[in-house]
């Protein structure tokens, strides 16, 4: 299946939108066991500040 | 410009005879041997355990060129998960979305951050993170690829 998350660059080759690409990655990686109140996998920005 | 990267080379029919005799080769070796024109392929970094190099087929050169890396930071991650994550990235940047489902293999959620362009140089750099449901996420891997393959819809 061909992804719909790319557009053609100036060189004629497709380039891919990071957010859509990694939303798909996160979706495929979402653990079967729930993690409780965590971030939504489709909104995968991690704004947590390391401590 | 219409290019079928998956079309087998018609100008090198001799190499097809080797297909059944070789096993255990990486994606780059296979692509070169079979003449398949998959745009992006990957292979384990020969110098760094559990790191991967990403190559892109450059039409003008007629050969693959190193354009990115996947550097695993969490060396405790099971090899199977790492391998499948890299394969999923390769699937996506090759324009497909038939990803491998990792939901039964992992207990962490995948998050990511995009390293600002000013810090990433001439590459797009993304840090993958693991989030186990508590506290803060932990760095898992760094994925870099030449600028122009990916774009950030919030930073165009």
C-alpha cells in the first residue's frame, strides 16, 4: 500500500511529513497493555522536560 | 518524473542467477545483487553494534549513497524490536505504510522530538523516545537522514 503522507519535492522524489510518518510509527508501536493516562500516540510530541 | 524504484534492472540479467545461493545478506547487498531499485535500504553499521546505516539510490550515480543513520541509544532494547522499528522507518520512507505491528512486543509508547534545524546541520534529526507511562520519557534512538527526505509541517 502506498502512503498518502508524502508530496513531491523539487527533485521529483517524494518527501515525507514527519508528523504523519511518526504518528504511524507510534501507532504500530502502541503497547497492547494500556499505559493509563499517557499521551495520545497520534500526538507524539514529547514535551517532557528531562530531570 | 516517474521512477519505479522497485523495478528490476533490465540491464544486468546475469546477477539474477545468484539469488538462491545467497542467504543472510543485508538489504544493501541484496539491492545491489538483484538490481532492485528500492529507493532507501539499510544495513547494520559494521563498526558499531546495533546501529544501522541508511542508503539512498542516487539515479545520477547509479549506486547507493550513505544518507542517514539509526543510532540505538537504549542498548537494553530487545534486538527484535529494534530491527522491526528500523524496518518500519524504511517502509515509510519508501512510501509504503504496511508497517509491522509491535504492540505485542513492547510495553512502552514511542514518542519523538525533532531536533531544530540549527542544531541538526545538513540533516534532519529525530530523537525517538520510550515512555513507560510514568515519569519522563527516555531516549531510545537517534534517526538522521539527509535534509529534503522529510519535512516538518510546522516548520516550512
